[in-house]
DNA sequence: ACAAAAAATGTGTTCGAACACATTGATGTT
DNA sequence: AACATCAATGTGTTCGAACACATTTTTTGT
C-alpha cells in the first residue's frame, strides 16, 4: 500500500515531475505520447495527491467574517458563537482567521452598518445569519459583486448568490411538532400556534413551521383539532394568553414556533388543571428548566451551534483542501425531551 | 494577523531557527538567556506551529483495522461500514489506510480468528465492536501488549486497555424510552420490556437499557405501570408474543431494547384494537417502514454510522495532527418519529 | 538547409517544521 | 600554548506539490 508521489510517477513514466504536474493540472504543453502514458499510470495506481503537501505550498491566510445578531440582546444566538469558536480553535493553526460582527436583530440599520464595515475588509467569505429577509438579499448582492463567498445559516433565502446554506427543513420541522402533538393531545381539542418574539421579525421561518404543522394535521383522518394562530411580541403575551386560558373551552396544546417558548410555559404553569401540552424550539437554559419540570413536553433542537460550526468548517475545508461545498446542508431535526437534552447541550 | 513561523521568531530573538526549535521541543542545549528570550517571544505572539508543515514531515502511513460483525448476517452493522467508508474517503490522501474485517456475531470462534489475523499485521490501531463481552476483554489485552491502540464503539467495556470509546449512555437511553412511554401510554397499564436478538448475545447493552427504563418509571409518582421483561431469540418470539397478546389483561406498551423491534411490530400490527405503543431502536429500513405506518411510535437512534465515523476520525486526527483523543465520547441519543427520521438516515 | 519560433520537457526553488550535522566558543588539561 | 571536551548555536536537507524558469526538441518559414 505504498503512497505514490509525483516523483514516483515521473520515474515510472520516464518523464520529469514537471511533465507529470502539467498532466495532473491539465496545463497543456505536453506531447500526446507523454499525456497518455502519464494519464494511464495515474489511473492505474489511483494517484491521490498529498493534500498536506499541497496546502503547505498555499501560504495564504484566509479571512472569514461572521455576521450575526448580538447574543447579549437575544441569547438564542449565543450557541452560534460557541460553534464559531470551536471552528476557530480547530483551524487557527491552518491559516484561517475568523472575526465576528454583531448587529441588533431589532434594528435593520445596525445590520447594514455592520455589513458595510465587513465589506470594506474584503474577507474571503462571510457567514451571515439572515434574520432580515429582504435586507439580507440586498447585502448579499454586494458581497457577490466583490467576489466574497456568502454562507448562510438558520433561514433559507432561496437565493442564487449564496454559496452554501446550512440549516433545517423548516416545513418538516413543523410537521414533526404536529406529529408529537398528535401523540400527546387527545383529539377534538383546541391547539394554539404562537409566533413569539421580542421584536417584529421579518424572517420567514415561523411561517414555514406553521405551514408544516397545519399540513401534517390536515392529512390525518379524524383529527379534528381546532387550530388558532397568534403572532405576538413578548410584551403582549401575558394579557393575551391569560384571556385565552380563562375562557371556558380552553386549549390543550400550544406550539410555539420560536425559542421564546419558556415565557409561554411560565404562564401556563399557573393553570395545572388544564393539562396543556407545550412544544417549542431550542435548548435555551430557560427552556430546559421548564422541560425538566414537565411544563414543556418537547423541544425541537435547531442546533444553531452545529449550524455555525459546520458552515465554518465547510468553508475552511474548501479553502485549505479544495473540498467541494454542498449548496445546501440540511441538519437532522432533533426531538428533545427531559431525558435526552443533555446529549445536545454538552456538545 | 500575521502568521509567525519559526524563522520569524528566530530573527526576532536574534538566534537561529535551530535554537528556536530546541526551545519549542524542550530538547535542551540552550543557554538560559536564549531560552528565556525565545520562550517569552513565543508566548507574546502566541505561536501556533503550522500543523500542515509539521505533518508533511511525518511521511508514515498509518494503518487502522476495523473489526465488526458481518453486516450480511445482521444488517444492523451496515451503517458502521458506511461510516468507516466516509472516513476512508476523507483521509485516504493523508496517508491513512483502513481495512475492515468481519466476524460472525453468533460465533465467538470467528471473532478470535479475525483478531488473530489482525494482530499479525500489527496495525497502528484497531476499532473493535465488542459484541462478545469477555472475549473482547481477552483480545484487547493482546493488542495492548503489542502497543496497538484500541478503540471501541457501541458497547462500553469499562476497561483500561481502551484508548477511546465512542457510544451512548445506555442507561440514559432506557430512561428516554421510559419518558416517551409515559407520555403515550396511560397509567396503570402493562408494559413489556423485550430483549430480542437472533442469537444469544452476551453484551450488556440490553441490560443497561432495561435498568434505565425501570429506573425512570420507578421515580415518577403514581405511575403504577406493571412491567414484565422477556429475553427472547427471534425464533421464539412469535409464539410467546401471541400468548401474551391473547390474554385478557393485555399490555399497552412494548419497549424493545434492540434493533429487532420490527419483528415485534409485525406481530402487534395484527392486534389493532389493543392500541399498543411500541418503542425500539435504530433506523433499519424495516423499522422505518413500521414507523411510517404508525405501528412503531418511536425509534431511538444509536447512530452506529456516526459512532464508527467519529471513532476513525479521532484516530486519524491523532495520528496526523497529534490531536488528543477523548477517553470517552458520548453521542446524543436521538428520538426519532415518523416525521424526522429522514434527517438521520440521509447523513 | 538553417535560423527562428513554438512546443515539449527538465530543473530548481518555495512553503514551515523537524532533525541531522556542522560550526563556534568557552573551559579545562597537560 | 596547544589541544581535547563539551555546551551552545547555526546550517542544510527533507517531506510532496506547485510553479517559475531554464533547457532541449520539434516545427515552421524562407
């Protein structure tokens, strides 16, 4: 199982390593005879270039900028930083530098400002978390014009300018929630779908989850759930939810399409007799607290940490080892309950 | 953000690269003055050696042998091969060769024979799937005596001779099943725990799962489930299960601790009125078929493919880049239903 | 047939770390 | 003073691929 080098092949073919190199890289300037001889040999021994030697030659330092919402404003984004940090540690000695930039996810201006700053630096790639739908499309165009590779996570923009998207199938995500709900909420009951955020949010992921949720329940026979949808900001939640829970024909299940499910659980906790089942998103500490108590029944893990990590990893492997980047990478959608959350938080 | 090389540091410290090298590798033969100057400089600029250059120098070809049950006899083991193949593709151009060896998981002799063959080759590392508990301990001792690194997956042997174990917390795995069962089976009902395999199996993972399952149910108040445990080989299943299902006070939930859950579902299917909930293990095609139909309610994914892949990856990164191997790596325990299995099978 | 142009082929250097080997300088011994 | 000893330091080569540059061979035009 010898490892063949260019030199070995040159000797075997009776030519110089320069010629072998020209054949491998299709640089031309090679006679038909030499071309055939070397090509045949390369195939025969299944030549695999030593990627370590190859990338050693390439001494360039690659620069990746990460642009994401400030986790101090919304803690949901903290795992992204952790994922990025893991990637930094893994690749810093390979000549890849990564800088993070934060914007306020309630303020499109800050988003534009940060992107301008990044664009000035002309990094090799940017990783954008597109919470602002149409604004993101705008800035991505600018990056494309400047040959900056654009990667996105979390929210599929369906855009040509994006090199790779790492995320989840959000419609399917909604279907999963519906299937779980079906298993734990008796038929004919009322189920609430709640879109909940601190601020107005023009990203579409909540709508896609709702679509999947309804879609699943529509196609099972005799389900007869009564569905109601509310789009709320956190400030309004308390009043609205109390209204609903105090009505006579109360609800039996709540599907919260965001990571803010803990604030729903906090209120519902006070109505233990209603035996309301709650399903929501993401492994925030606050969510896990209620999951352990049994106030939240299931959490669906969007795995932002792994999304960010994987995205950076793909870029790094592309720069360093010429590895192809898949246009889209859909991560598994983890179902989390009070017993298995540990495996997802400690990774 | 310049990347400093040994040469840079030599120049800055006013010494030769040889001296810097001696400091970095603590080879001695360096004056106190030079040592201090270089050490200080290294810290100041947080010197990170270029791992690519370092490993280029190391031209050794590492050899890893994988020893696992023959997937043609038990298809559960096919994903391991897929995981290993992924790893092969990823590392073949880095000077890592991997050979697979299969044994019959019903025949300890074949296990010994294969291990003998592997030992003769003196590979750098072996990846063993220890389905035979005490036999595995025996062969691992031999590998240790010959300085062959031993990695294991799937079944924690709690043994000193093992360099790394990649797997899951099996007790917790049982608890997860119990938590799910609790959510979908009404209280006071009968629940069956079934250990099911084609052959007699002396590995302990089934016992650990049972322990976790019982442990969880014991500690919830008023659960009052009646638990019964059966250890069966597939040949005896049909008769035994029919017996049980035809009794008056029939069971409402079945927890199968192995991947053979499909053969339970196949029988239970014929008793739709009993509305029996089934939870089992692993994403075999046959299991997913029943999961989709609703005959199986949940599958717990042990992710053998990722276990194998990760194990090889860790070894490779250790050989190539001196990366530390964690003694134990516990993978998350995935809860799979009819809607999210796709994300786990297509990876 | 011969020079010039073009094509084919060969040679040598580089990347950064590792290490074998060579050189320097200080100290001690006779 | 001459020489051996030994610690400290410096130099040069290697790993495999990539590519610039040098050299040889072939083709073309007159």
